[in-house]
């Protein structure tokens, strides 16, 4: 046992120090690295004839740490983008990774988190756990034509008040004409500064969407150079210098760590309590992170946003997720950390009794949650009578308003969802248990395999030493854990 623990500790140290594959020292790359960027304060902008900004300071620090001569040019985005696609020893920053761009560049980062957030006046007492809660909050100030406004309209928001520009949007919030405004964590500080408003006067209450910005290196740039830059950035994150720079440019924002830990509101598994992520899987993840020396800066957002981040970016830890055949190859799996049953529910007294899924296919409509494993499960089995909504609380209301004959939930989460919708479990009754499944911590495919192994080994240790069971029973004291306490061979 002592040998195994020592080996695990050594493995974790290697992983977290970034030394699993140590890049060679700078040697033969003598040509200056040409770095392109655009005007996008506070990340990049021209000041006193010199390119400045948060991302620029980080890039200069990386150049110093890797002994890389650099030429930085502030230019039109399209020019920089084409140069980074076609020329060796060229990079573009701060570039948002997208599915379309991912295979076209070599990536170092993330340098910054670009969140689109809901903000309220400090002290307003507004707490938002999900999109449904945001729909119930008076008015939301937006800028006409902005991407954020388009996203909210696509999500079915009808409580928007639009302005021609960001100054007008802020004025609506300050005047009490709106209870929330939607803006990005990078753009809002400049808006507040121009209006003479103290940033402390506003507080973030929910993240609508998240992008991560990187240095995008051309495909023809030396892979060794790219690896040294990533190792240097990870070193800055470990020694605190990156966090210090980030706080100077974006005070109050959480700097992206080496790993991004993301979850959703899904009580009692994961949820926000007193402004802090909680839940039995959240606490398990937090303990694993503590034992491995990983910062537990957990971001709570919508499932759609969290799932998209884990599909796209390396080093994302998504929790929790059902391990289904459709998802098996999409992630690396750590667990199991829980289990539940997927159940089709009907309105109490509706008289719906089902003997099989075939009978469920014959009902008029089944309310499902977009991208949840329960929706995927029914789609894989040929269901065509699904009515999808982005928020599970909407599914409760669809069912109880008679807009759907059935809705599908898990047995351990449905009570909280029904309460949030303003109803009681006595108004629902189970019509058919569809499946019994386990859920896991999902690491993105591009995360090093040794990291996933270290997380699994640490979870197994928690199951052996009793800490996993203590955490679980603090939330679900009567749970049957016999099947969950087995450890990986």
C-alpha cells in the first residue's frame, strides 16, 4: 500500500508540475516570433505608441521565460488571422478557440476567460441558479443586435429591454428600469469606467456562456516552441504570477487555471449555496482537487455551456455526467460518483400507466431537457414526440400546464426541480422507470491520460478511506452505496 501511495504521489507531482514531458530548452529557433493581435481592451490595445493589455503582458512574460525574440503587431483581425494560418513562426492572440478553428492552429492557453454574464446592482439580493430563474427577474437590459441579445432571444427570453449602446444599457440598470444587464466580463469594466461607475457597484449573478482565449500558433511553427510556451504559462499559473497579472487587469474575475472545473445547477448533485458551489459531487471533486494540488475554482453555468466547453477544450473537468454509449468516446471517465433512475413522470390523476417504451412513443408529447442524457436516451431509441427546453424547470411547468403528457427526470433530482418550479411532488406520479444509470466526472478528451488516471486513483483512495461515503451521506443519508464503493482494478 505504501509503495502504491508513493507512486501515486510521484505521478500527481509530475502531472501538476507540467514535467510529464519536459520540453527541451530553447535552442535553434532564432527567428523572431511574429505575434499579431487586434484592438480589444483590456486584453490588447495601443497605449502611448506601444501594444499593451492583459494578454500582451502575459505574452511578453512568456517570451521572456522561453527566451523567444518576439515582434508584436496590432493589426486588423483578418490580416493577423491569415498570417497565423499560413506563415511559420507566427501566432495570433488572444484568439477564442472554436470547433471550426481548433484543427487549424497549435494552441497555448488559456490566457483569458471571456464570460457573458448577467449582472445586478450590488446588494439587490438577486440570486440566479439557472436560465429559468433569469426569465423570472423583471427586466434584463441588453444592447440591440449584440450577440448576447441574440442568444437570449433564441433561449426564449421575453423580458428584455434593449438600448442602442452599452452606456444606455447601463443607464437602464442604474435607473431601476432593469434588474439585470447582460455583458462580458472583459467589456463591462471599460463601460463602467467611461460612465464613472465604481465596478464594485455591480455583481455577477450568472454566466450565460463562456469562451476561452489562447495564443494560436501557425501549423508550421515548431511544435517544440509551442510546448515550451505552454509549459511556461502553466508555470506562471503555478507560481501565482499569472493570477497576479489577471487581478490587476480584471479585478474580481477568476483567472483560468491549468484545469477548468465546470458544473451546472443540479441539486443535490451540484448546486449553488450562499454564492458557492455545493452538492455531493461538487464536494467530491473539491476533495480530489485538494489532494492533487489543483485549484478548485469551480464555475457554475448552464449544462449546455459546460458540456460545450468540455467537448471543445483540453483540461476541462465536467461534473457530473451520465456515462452513456453515445458519450463514451467523447470524454475520459472518472467514477462512478453516483447513480440514479431515469423516470417518465405524468401529472397526478392523468391516468397514464405505461408498460414499455413503445407505449411512451404513442403519447402526444414528452418534455425533455436539451442535451441531457435523458433526452439523448430517448432520441437514440427513435422517439419523435419530444419537446425540448434548455432548462429542466421548464419541463416541470410544461408537464403541469398540460403542454406535455410526460416528462423525464432522474429520481434524485426531480424533487428540487419541482420545488424550484413552484410546485409539489404530490402533483406528479411516476409512469415508467426507463433506466438505472451511474454518473461520473468527465474529463475532456484532450486532457492528458495520466491526469485522468490520477483523478481516478484519488477517487478510489477516497472510497477506501471512507471520505467518499461521508460526503455522499451528508446529502443523501439513506442512499444505497453498495454498488458505488467498488474501486477500479
